[in-house]
C-alpha cells in the first residue's frame, strides 16, 4: 500500500530511492551501502545478468488476482520478497533496524536481523508481529558461536541464517578511496561532506551512540573497539565440521546464505540445511564470482526437492523477482533495495521498497498472463542460451 511519504516524494522505483539515499547520506556512507569489492565486476554482473534474461509473456490470459502470496519454511508471505541481513543499519537512519522490522511486518514480509545489528534482536522480534530470522556467522570462538545461536533462540527467531561467505572481508575499494571507517572518522574532508548532509548529521549525533549490540561486552560499546574485536573473531578456517556444530546446537530451521555451487548446496542439504540462499553477498565479497541468478537453475535442480532455495543479490525490479521464481527460487532477499529505502525515509522508505517491488510484480504478471506465483514456471523466461537455440 503506497504511503503518503512515497507519494509526496514521487518514489516510483528502487532507483528513485537510491537517488534519495544518495542525497541524504554523506558520500562515504552512501558508498559503503552501494559499493562492491575490488573492481566491482561481480557487483555489475549481478545487475547485468538480470538484463540478459528475457520474460516470455502469454497473451489473452486473465489475471484477476495477481496473487503474490507464498510460504517460506511454513510461514505465509504476502509477497515472495524478504529482507536480507545488513549490518549497521542504525548508521543510515536512527534505530534503522526497528524501521525495517515494522515495515516488514506491515507488508507481510520477513526481516533477517544481521549479526552486526545496532538494535537487539529480541526487541526486533517484539516489534514485528510476524516471523523474524536471525543471521549469524561461524567464529573462531566456538563458545561465542554457540552464544549467538542461543541468543537467536531466546529472542524467538523462527530461523537461523548462517552466512558462509564472510570468512574474510572483501576489499571494498570505494571505502578505501573515501577513507570510510566504522565508525566514520572525523577529518576535515569528512566533516565538510557531513555538513552538506545536515539531516543525516543531525540524526547521527542527536540519537544514542550507535553500537553493535551482539559484540558489546566488557564495558565496551563504542563502535571502534567493537569493530576491531569483531575482526579478530571472524574465522577463515571454517569447515563443514563447524557447520555441523551449528546444526547440532540450533533446533529450528537452518538457512545457509552464500552458496554459489551445486556441490556445496548438496553438501549443505545432506548435512541438515532446510534452505539455501544462492548469494554472492551483493558483489561485496569475492570479485569474479558469478551472479546468483546465473547459477540458480542448476542449484535449484540439485536440491529443491529437499530444501527451499532463495536468491539474494541484484534484485532491483519486480521483474527480477519473477525471473528468479521462474528459475527455481521460492523467494528472494533484498539488501540494497531496502537499505536505499531506510536511508531515504526510515520505515516509510522500507515500506516503499517492498511496495514498489510488489507493484512491479503485479504489473509484470498482468502483462505476462501469470495470475499466481505457481503460474511462474521455467517456460516464462528465456536465458541467453535458450534464445540462441530458438534462432
Ligand atoms: C551495507 C550492507 C551490509 C551488509 N551486512 C551483511 C551482514 O551483516 N550479514 C550478511 O550476511 N550479509 C550482509 N550484507 C549482504 C546482504 O545480506 C545481501 O547479501 C546483499 O546486499 C544482496 O545484494 P543486493 O544488495 O544487491 O540485494 C550486507 C550488505 C550491505 C549492502
């Protein structure tokens, strides 16, 4: 449902939200959200891959309902779009995660709370009257890995999302160019840039100090110490045995995020994953990795009978969602699409991002003759290879 803010700002696409986010945020903060790793080839590929897939519409087929609802892990979604975990959302809008939780609940979507949330997972579960998922990592400290799992259970999260593509941090070169750090360092350049964005500056300094609640401890809450501590407990020696450790200690549904190969997908499912998120972390990790939508058909074919498959990375249009569903995904997760929204207008901005994707999906379904999600099947799209065969 389009809200007043969305109408007033004439927000009709995710790209408009991106422009609004760019205007409200200092460049270094916008680039932290928007950017990818190294040469951003994978970042670009995420967008290009969708452009190369064609939709094959039917004509003269009635679509009276254009029903977007579906289920994930047994829960009803009003649209096949969920929100991906994103750290430090409170840096983009005060209590940004709370804004996301509210907007997701209102739209009948699901929020995944990042390990690096600035608001406690428990309070987000209390805010949303629909399921909330918690994202975690495998740390070199097994006790802490277990503590994070227990926190997700205590908070009442319905699923645990284990991110497996963060064993080292991708080099984000826009951040290096801009001198961006967590927290942002005050230099003459950054201060000048921040002053040109007074709305963000006011929010940033007039709200309680931003912290990463899951890493706060030993009396330390400041972002600089926590970011340093977090870097030290990331584990680059992760293995499938660590995955088994997480599976053993988490009783609920387990979702594995960051898979790009069929053999890894099969292994995860054999070892007890309930769902796979085909993702390259929005092009922020391994530059050179394929776009998830390119590998989705093979992964869905390999595991969809035994696990749910979702796609994450590059979704900017409702038609992108339709392409993913046609190629075997049950739903998608959006990262930047909702972050542009939160940075542009808090809860209204996130609501706008979900509303835009829903409206675009309904329009595409009318134009394609697909009345429900189950009408969206493999024959609704043509991959570049399909078109070559047709010629
Ligand atoms: C600012 C930012 C922070 C992120 N933080 C996390 C995180 O804490 N955990 C995680 O698993 N993924 C994180 N991601 C990756 C997203 O979950 C998601 O995979 C990615 O944004 C998808 O690509 P898209 O932005 O093109 O939709 C982050 C992404 C961005 C842009």
